[in-house]
C-alpha cells in the first residue's frame, strides 16, 4: 500500500517536472520569436520600401530555393503555434494541480512572494492570450481594422494607420507592459527550472539578464507605435 502511494506520488512529481521543463523550453522559443519580431518592426524607421520588402521576404522568400516560395512562413507559424499550445496547456495543468493541492498537508507551504509571482504569471498569461488574439485579428486576418484598410496589402500603411489611432496605441501599451512582466519572471523561472540558478552569482546574472531582456522587448516594441502616434514616422 505504502509502495503504491509512493509510486503515485513520484509519478505526479515526475509529470509536474516534465510540464515545467516543457514550459521553460517553449517559453524560451517564444522569447526568441519576440526578439525577432521586435527587430522586424524596427524596420518601420527605415521607410515604406524597406518595411514592406522585409514583410514580403519573410512571407515569400525566406529559405527559397531550399523551400518552395511561401512555405517558410507556414512552417514558422506551425512551430510558434505548437510552442504556444504546449506552453498554455502545461500552465493550465499546473494551475489545476496547484488549485487541487491547496489546503493539502502534503503540499509545502509556498512563500508569499512565490504565490504572488505565480498569480501574476497566470492572470498575466491569460490577459496576454486575449491581447494576442486581438493582435492576430487585426494584423494577420484583418478582421478588426481601426485606421487602415486591410485589402490594400500594404503592411507599412497598416502599421501607420493603426497606430495613428490613440486607443490602439493604448491597447498595445497595456499589451507590452503585460509582455514585459511575463518575460521578466518567465526568463528567470525558465533558467531556474533548467538548473542554471546554482548559486548567488548565477542568481544575480539571471536577474540582470531577465530585467535586460524584459526592458529591451518593452522599449523595442513600443518605440515604433509611439513614433507613429506622435507623427515621427512619415
Ligand atoms: C507593439 C507591439 C507589436 C506590434 C506593433 C506588432 C506588429 C505586428 C504586425 C504589423 C504584424 C503583421 C505582419 C505582417 O503581416 O506583415 C504582426 C504579426 C504578428 N505578431 Fe505582432 N506586434 C507587436 C507585438 C507582438 C507580441 C507581443 C506578440 C506575441 C506575444 C506578437 C505576435 C505576433 C504574431 C503571432 C503575428 C502573426 C505572424 C504571422 O502572421 O505569421 N506581436 N505583429
């Protein structure tokens, strides 16, 4: 009986660790995607031709002729979507486990800081998901088109039109604040799960890097929309 209980307990622990590792790995891929997307957006400062050329190259020409024209973007979308689904699925499962375990004498009491951080990550993650759906409905499917006409197939015009509208900028400001908090804690948490948080020096390095990437992503993403809003992008 004791043997069976121990084995059930160790299985549960094992599956929690697997989910945490999967969350860490997919989270790091998503941060890499964010950095790439951010550098792409900054091309708006070079001008209409450079920005539209970049968007076209990404969608049609990347890895051509190793892949047929237009294939790369679909493989890329599939990888990002798979990472997102795995990340959200594991988060939801771990959330459910923590709700189920609440009050159990077998669950070690968390510190207040830990539970506040995980609360922010969970509700922040959910908010992020909703804002991401809004973002895709705007720029990828053209379902919500404030300030621009999607049918023109002109990414530069889309960008300028959208961020000339104040409330669109406000929504993206909130989006980026939530992203920034999520990346700050997520980066730290991912490397801790993967075993990099091994001592006081590693702890400081991880903290500095986490703040650096979160700040870089916030500034790099918000700069182009802000410049458009105040009329600095012609
Ligand atoms: C100020 C912040 C952001 C701006 C201005 C922005 C802008 C854009 C634009 C213009 C596109 C369409 C590109 C095109 O069709 O040529 C796009 C696509 C996309 N963005 Fe963003 N983005 C921002 C933040 C984010 C964030 C934080 C995420 C993820 C959490 C994200 C995820 C995506 C995804 C998944 C796509 C679809 C890519 C595709 O169609 O394959 N974006 N973004």
